[in-house]
C-alpha cells in the first residue's frame, strides 16, 4: 500500500483551512485525486458520502468521510475501483496544526492495491510524489495565500514487499574475491667494506715487473732457385 505525505505552511488560520477542506465539493478545485464532485446539500461530517469521479474513470464513485475531528483531522475514502489488473482504494487524510503565522497542513495519500496492481505500486507512488507539491500550492492559491511554503517534499513512501521480491526470499551477501598474498621479496643485505672487513688495508697494487723485450724474428732468406738439370 503506497503511502505518501507532504507538509505545507499556509498563511491562513486553522478555521479557514478546515472549513474549506471539510466541504468535499472543494476538492475538485485543487486536488488531482478528485476529478469532479456532485452537488450535495448534506454538510460535511462522519459518514457523509459524496458522488465523485476519480481521474481517468467514467463511472461515478462514492467519496465518504470516515474520520472527522473539528479543526484537527479529516479523512475521505473512495470506493474500491476495479479494472482488469485488480482493484485500488484511495484514501485522503488532512491533519491541521496551528502556527503563529498560519496553519501547518499535512496531506497524506494512501492507496490500497489488490491483484496485479501491486506490481505497479512504484508507478503509483511516483505519480503521487509528482502531483502532491503542485496540489498544495493550488490549495494555497484557492485560499488566497499563493506564497505557501512546502516544508517537506513527499519522501515517505511505503511499498509492499511483494512489489519487488517475494517475502520468502532471503537476502544474499556476495563476498568479494580475495587476491592471493604476494610472495615476500628477498632482502639484500648491503654492508660497507669497512664493516665487512675491518682488518682490510688499502695498499697500492704493485706494478708488474717488465720482462725482457721480445727479439724480432729475422726475416726469411730468399732462396735462389736451382738450375734445372
């Protein structure tokens, strides 16, 4: 069941904001979750139902006030709507708190999904997250406070677990592969000469004694050819 909330500060008193919200006929003026509301002579209160149309639907549905605390809380719930993929039941909640310079309003949208529509829960939540900030700004314009301040964007989103993974599936952890340890490098021990051989003396190397110089080999005598006999 996606559940999304947004807070807005409106520069109007709690009485003015609550009187406007308690009349379900005003929802079609600013709220994207209501396309139209039929005229009704009944005042707002617990158990009062209004005929309305949900956006994208061509059949009339009932919008009933299921909770009613004057000046503090107000909840409307729509009929269950069926389609080939399943069913959905919208619920709109308004909570008001007085502030020194106006009213703090929290608008919460809950949508109960059934059947294959539970797989589309992320899409439904994304649509409400996109529309709610614009809705509360239009509400401020209708109340004569166009500079209302949206305190928190819709971040509170609850989605069913079945919309993503089966409930029986257990999370698995994948450990990163460990590289084999590198072989230790051989350490080369270098010591100075004075430490390695303390008794070593630096003496000049004796020069080699020059030996007798080699005599030159006499050239071969030319032989005179003998006369032929």
